[in-house]
């Protein structure tokens, strides 16, 4: 499986990111996990995006 990443529009499998750090973070995690044989779904990308976004906001408010 090849990961569909659009660097210009910051999308992964059609999921759009507005924060470059979050985009790169999710991309890295997905790529690393795919090396181990995992095949992510769009839902997985959305869940990772939500998780990393929420963590960033939590750390910002500490």
C-alpha cells in the first residue's frame, strides 16, 4: 500500500491539515507504522489528526 500524501495541500488520504507540524507528525507516524505492515484507513488518519490536535491544545493551555 502506498500512502496518499499531498505536501502542497497538506492532505493525507484526503484528510486536510491546517497545521504543518500536525501534518508532518501524523505523516511520520503513519509511515513508520506502515513499515511494520499496518494499512491505515481514512478513519485512522482522522483519529490521529484529532488526537494530535487535542494534545497540542492541551499543552498550550498548561
